[in-house]
């Protein structure tokens, strides 16, 4: 599957099918419910992705029994293969710059429960770093152009700045929680109960 968008959709589909086998409509509904705030998936992108995953042996499709067909239309159920599970794990371990971007961060975050703690921490720290760079750029641009902007444009800029600052605070909290969780087992093994 080519490109960053393709990998993001591939991760979202494989992660969803890891939970339970689904037919296309259920899968799209689950993706939109799970990731809707980050991105909406259309049938136009979902079905080519499913065909690609089938061709690569990462998922299988099961036709329902003829007696299970309701309303004259069968629903093909998609199921993750062993190779699909391996590919999902491979995608979940990718913690580089592409995982920090707006487009893919939400998808990675949605499947953090299947991701190793070290990888989660790298993604969270990378995302925070990316947003801090964005904050610096917006603050610099705003300082240079403040007097030339109308009040509505200034308000929009302020809103964008506050949104990014809020996400950075949220990321700081998540990073602190991840670090505490990774230290807890060490404390448990060194403590003595007498």
C-alpha cells in the first residue's frame, strides 16, 4: 500500500479486524466511530484498501452461508490472517516522524493498547516535539503580523494557538503517566515486604 495515507488506513483496518471479524459496512462504521474526530473514511478508500490487503494475504474474506443472507444481499466478512497480525505488529512498532503527524497520530493512538510502552512513549514525545515546533512558528508569525490582521483573523489565530497548547498539555500528562507506569514494575521488584 503506497504512501502515508495508505499506511494509515492499512493500520486502521488491520487494528479494527484484530478486535473482531467485520463486514465492510461494520468496518467503516467502526472506523468512523473510533477515529471520526481524526479522519473520516469513505467507501472509496476503504474497499481498495481491503482488496489490497486481500491480495497480500493479510486478510481473508468469508461468504455467509446461503441461509444467512438477509434481504437478498450477502455480506462478506473480513478476518485478519496470521500474516495480517504480523503486519499489524510491524505497523504498530513504527514510531518515526510519520506517526507524529496529524494524519496518523490519532490512528496510532487509537491502537496504543496493542503497542509496546517504549513505542508509545516515542510517539507521544515525537508528537509533542512536532507541536512545540508548530507553536513556535505560529507565535513568531503572529508577533510579526499582529498589527496587520483584523480582529477576526487574530481571534482565529489565537484559537489555533490555544488548541495546540491544550494538546501539548494533554501530551505532557500522557507522557508523565507512561513514564510512571514504566517505573512501577521496577519499584515492585526492588521493594521488600517484611
